C-alpha cells in the first residue's frame, strides 16, 4: 500500500460539527492519513458547515426532501452524486440525523461509518446518553461502526467507555461522551485509512501494520 496515499473522506453532519473538527485537526497534525474532500449537511444553518468553511473545506447544504428521518429519493441521488464527484472513498457520519439505507449503502458498500453515543448494542437510536441515564447504567461510551441496513447495527470498529456519575444530567453525560468521541473517531478513521480494519461477517478485526 502506498503510504503517501490519503483516503478521501466525505463527512455528513446535522449539528455542531465537533467530531468533524476533531477529524480535521487530527488530519492537520499528521495522525490520520486522509483528507476531507467534502462536508455535507441536511440542515442549512448547521454549525458543521461553518466550522468546515473555517478549515477551508468545501461544505454544502443539500436539502433532504420531504421526509423527517431519511432522505427522499431525489435527495439521496444528490448526496450520492456530490460524494462521487468529490471522489469520496469513505463516508463518515458525524451526527447526521437521518437514516441511510438502500441506494446510498449500495453506492458505498462497506464504505460508510458512523459514531454513536453509546456502547452498542445498548441504546440504539436517538438521545442514547439520555437512554443510558434513564436506565441507570454505570458505564456508557461511544461506538464507531460500519453502517448497514439496520439502525446502529453494523460491525463495530472501535469503542470507548465513559463513566456515568451520580450527579450527571443529560448535558454533563453527553459532554463527557463527546470528549471520548473526539478521541475515538480520529483513531478509528486512521486505522481505516491505513487499511488496518477488515470485516469478517458481523465483526471487524484489526490487522497489524506490516
Ligand atoms: C454526537 O454526539 C454523535 O454521537 C451524535 O450526534 C452528536 C453530533 O455532535 N450522533 C447520534 O446521536 C447518531 N445517532 P457533533 O455535531 O458536535 O459532532
């Protein structure tokens, strides 16, 4: 493998963009052999777009269409076309709050990853930190995984634990999980960019560097 080759990332987000910033910073300091080719959002005024432009990255809003929790057919085609045009090799979901299925996953087979704010398979779906707090677990965390046809069910690439403290509320726990996310996501993307992650059935294995 050519070690000078940089994996081209397309980052999709709907929110503040703190994970995108962590990835951009890790690339800038040389620890992730990748480049961000495009940042896309389904929210016109999302912080992630402003923050991407602050790094001089191409950043675009693409309207999601008529549905609330997924992209409609036209929007899905527009996302796929924009990512292909930008030569994206790995799609990185960073707080993208819509489910991607079917056509999109077929366009990027085993090339879509997500970060989820819990230790999967616990607490899939929305507000996973609130679910953890309500359930009363003593540890939660975050998970980087490949995206498959289910919701938060794809092969797990990496996980990091975070303690739940008695005094936690939703905000403090989510903030602690997000600190872990900003460490874990760049590490996982670095391993992917170096070709060190192999999928075996529903598991991934990390192969050692030659
Ligand atoms: C992150 O905490 C991420 O885990 C969560 O959205 C937040 C985005 O923050 N994603 C999900 O809940 C996906 N189910 P950011 O915009 O600051 O990176």
